[in-house]
């Protein structure tokens, strides 16, 4: 497909403002002209059309990824791909999805750093471990297709990655746990973190529940314990 146009932009940009869409389309097409892949073009689109991150964008990107991942489950159960192909394609999709989520969450706040890539890769390796047992569960027939679809969909919502790149880089280290990490609803609680720094260099982290979503007990407990306070020394020692 492509090159993209204002009336036919990359799907992620469909509901964006005209100005933002224009930035996206020109960056994406520039990548295609240099023989970049569609994926690389979409990364360029998101990067060039950065705005302050919105919850809506998280939803749009995650829903699209969840559908792609569920499509892989269907392809596997239909016998179109074997378990190795399933695992490989699933990994590829997660890799690009996490990159998209990082870029969208960073928005205009700052550029990507090598540390960000390390963080993303650590998260991905963890997901790939879970994926191994997922593949085992479906290939041994221990799981119904319906349950596999549900489980694949959860991978599409990397809440912790979204939150991590919306706050200063040391918050993940200080907190040890981010929204989505231990959520019983697989991150569907949609919690966010708000950060306040005091004059001495200490930090307050507020765990905020989404006003509309249903909340699991774990997320509610985190919110009740908040704000979390970190001393200036702890903040200085964090990475
Ligand atoms: Zn939760």
C-alpha cells in the first residue's frame, strides 16, 4: 500500500487534526521514498506528529494491536500458521506495538534515549516469556480458542509502558511497580500516575484511578496507599 494521502493516511492518524495528519503523511511518505518499511513509516508518522499524549490514542493503538494479535490466534486455530510462526509473528507485533506506545506516550515531552530502549527490551523479554507458556497452552490443546482470544487481547494493552513514558524516567525505578504490572484486570483499570516534586527534591507519586473504568482490588489498594513519598536522597539515587 501507500504512499499515504490526507484522505487515506496511516490508520493511526485517521481521526487526527488536519495539521497533525499533514505532518504524519509527509514524514511517513518520506520514509517510504527512502525504501523504508510500512512499519518504519508509521513510526515516523507518530514521531513527526507528536502532541501531548492522550488516553484516546492509547486506546486506539492498543485496540488495533489486540485485534492483530487475536487475528494470529485465529490463523493458528485455522491451521494457517504453525506454533513457531505464531510465536514469531506475535513477538514482531508486540515489538512494534511497544515502540508505538513509547513514541505516543513520550509525545513532545522529550526524545527517546538509549535507556528507554533498554527498558522496552526488558519489558518485551518478560512478555516473550509469558508468550512461551501461552504457546505451550494452545499447542497442547489445554486452552479453548475463546480463552486464547481473550488472552491474546490482553497483550495489546501495555499499560505499564504507556505510564512509564508519561512520567520522569526514574519513577519506574522508585515505584518498583507501575499501573498495569499487577492489575488483576490486565491493565484495564487504566490507572495513571501524577508526579509532584517538593522544593527539597523529594517526590510525591499519586496513583490515580480512571474515573470511569471498573477497578480491581489491587489498583484500588495502590490508590489508597498513594501518594507515595520518596526522599531527596532516594530520588537522587534512582535511575
Ligand atoms: Zn487493576
